[in-house]
C-alpha cells in the first residue's frame, strides 16, 4: 500500500482511465442505432407536405362555381383607347334578357259596303259638287278682295264705319301703347297688345257693331253688303 500510494499520490490517477472507458462506451451506444437505421431504410426522408398538397391528397377539389367567383383584374386600357363594346350574352345563357314577343294582331274583316240606290248616289254627287264650288268661290273671293285694316290709335277706331264685300278679311291693328280688345256680336279678339293685330273673315251679309271692352268710348261698325256689286267701300 505504501508503494501504491507513492506511485499515485492522488485518486485522479484512477479516475482518468475510468472516464475514458465510459466515453468510449457512450460513443459506441450512440453510433449503433444510426447504423441500423441506415441499413433498414436507405430511402432519404421526404419533406413535410404543404397545406395545399394536404388538401389535394384528401381529394378536395375546387368547384366551378368557386373558380368563377374568383375576382379577376380587368385589363388596363390606353388613355386614348375607345371604351370596350359590351357583348350581350347569347340566347339561353345565364344572365341573358329575353324580350317578350307581342301577340299577333287579329285581322279585322269589314263587311261589304252597301251600294246606294241611283237617287241617293245622285244626291251625294250633287252635294259634293256644291261644296267644292262654294270652297272654290270663297277661295277666289278671298284672293281677289284686298284686306281691310282698322287702326286702333289714340283710343279710337279708324275708320269708324266700313262697308265691305262678303269674304273680306278685316284686320284690327293696335298702334297705341295700351292694349285693346275688340268685342261685340261675333267679335271677341281678347287682349291685343301694343304693336299686335287681330283679324276676322266676314262672309255673311249684315251689320257688325263692336267696341273696345277696355275703353267703351271706342266704337265702330262694319257693314257686309248682301250683293257684292253694290259694295260702297270705306266711309268715314
């Protein structure tokens, strides 16, 4: 014992070899499982799948409705480019607007017109000829006869009396600064402002007296002669 203590005065001499043996044993124990795993499965390990791949593996596929609902960005147009022309959806497609077609109108069949007897046909022809003759006569008279003017000036009608032929057109013209109104018998001009006029065609023979409803002192008279050849013209 004395010789051993002289060679190893401390316990460190004994602990150092023991620690070395334990380290070798630990290294051997750690190396053996790795070797066994490599021999059992030589295929390299795969990376974990992403979330989208995991959904595909489960068999969940996006529906067409979901794909159509995904918003798409409209193409950008140049500043000077014309706006795109909208294309209407085809008939029968989703979103197409159907225009109602109106029903066909029924065809009306008129009954045959009954023919007039000879006496009625002759009377109708005579009436039509008389109406045409009167119209042509009135048109010719109006074209041949000059218009007659009555001035409304200084709060008086000038001329105050007038004789004309049937079919003569009479014009009342206002030269005053105040309005006038021709009224009496068949006449009713309504208010005639300054600078305006009102006219009336006299076809029936007779005497036509009138006044100004705004100024009752303004009075005048027109005579339409029954015979055109006896018309006397304008009198004061």
